[in-house]
C-alpha cells in the first residue's frame, strides 16, 4: 500500500480514480493546483492486491470471497473520497472484470451497496485513457516511441512516430494470465507478428513503459533519479535472467519485494523483453503514468471543454 503526502484542501477541485485491475485495485486522488498547465498534486494513492485475475483466469468468474472483499473495499474508497472532498470520480475495471462471467452481476451489486458505479472498459479504451494526455505531450518529438502498459490481464501498446499516434493495440497477455498459464499461443503469435511488422515500418523504436512492475524493475536496475528514468533493454535482460531462476521467496528476500509483486514481476519483464527484442528497442523509458492518471486527466478535460 502506498499513500500520498498531500494535505486536504476543502476549497480545491479534487478528482479521484478507481482502477480495478487483474492484480490490484487502486484509488488515486489528486488536487488541481493550477489550471494553466493544468497542474495536479497527488494527495492519496492506495493499492490493495485483491488479485481478481487469479480467480477469473482459472475458473472464469470471481469468487464469492473476493466479491465480498470488493464491496468492502469500495465502501472504504467511497468514505475516503468523502473525507478528501472529491469533486468528481470515475471507477474503471479492466481485463479480469472483462473476462469474468459474473462481472456485470458484481458491478450491479457494488453500485447497489456502495453507490459506486463501475465501468468495464475494453482494451482499446484502456490504452487510450492511459496514454491520451502523454501522447499530447509527445507532439513534435522526433523518433519512434512505443508506449507499453503491462497489466495483470492484458498488455496495451500505442505507437507514436514523430509525435503522431500511428496505432493502438491490446493483447490478452498479462502477468496474472501467464502465471495461470492462461495465455493462448495464438495471442503470443499475434503480438510477435504485429511487433515485427511495426518494427519494419518504423525502425529505431524505443519503449516507454507503464505499470507497477516496470516501475519496480527500473528501480532495481538503477533507481529513479528523474521524472523519466530509463534503462537499457540489455540491463533488463540481465535482471530478468537473475529473477527468473529464483523462487518467489528468494526474490522477496534479495530484492525486498512484496509477495504480490515478487511473483508477477518476472512475467512482466518477459513481456517487455519480448517486445523490445522484436522491435530492437535499445532503451525503455519509465515515466510515472498509469490508468488512474489517465482517468483523472479525462475527468479534468470533461469539466473544462
């Protein structure tokens, strides 16, 4: 669990995002400091590892125990949003809830018992929300960059050529799916073919990574020393080779990883390396971005356009 250090400002415009992923459920609250840029400050970030994907990618549905825990968590998040005087919020669920046969039923139950309305978004919408604001920041930048977001249930990519969005793709390949051996070989083949085709058309691609795992991986490689930390693909290969031969317990001990990070970090590295190897990427840049940030960017734009 992480938390922000901001203070409660009852007069500030405050936005909240709830990101219901396959591994963890996050609540992010930000206050608007300036409308000129716009500039936000993080006041709270909570991450609770409900691990919904471990149910869904094995049995196809969310268990009764995890459904009850989701309802408890949404009640807690609702109360926190009240405490922080949230102006507007949006709650989005991704791959695990997309695949769960009882997903719509659980969402109705959550809304009835907590008042929180959850939207199940598809992979393309997830990719757009994660990168929309950052794509605008890349306009005019020369070179080919591929945004890669690796989650528990899916991987989203966006390719930019000289600051212009070329394509967005979503693949049912994620860390929790890999751990549960629930990734179809045809999906790996589709990813490899797409990456190969894009590499031929757009040479010199470098990656921009998103997600909790790549943030942890770059810290293990070199530590975060700037807003846009980067590591070489070769250094990630070296780290991956060490991590994959360890048990989960050994990774926890040697690298001070939490249990819910120590198991998924290896398949995450595998996905990033698969993409970097095929595209020939030399570097992986790691800004602090994620779905929750994209949700808040979208809320701001809705209210100010």
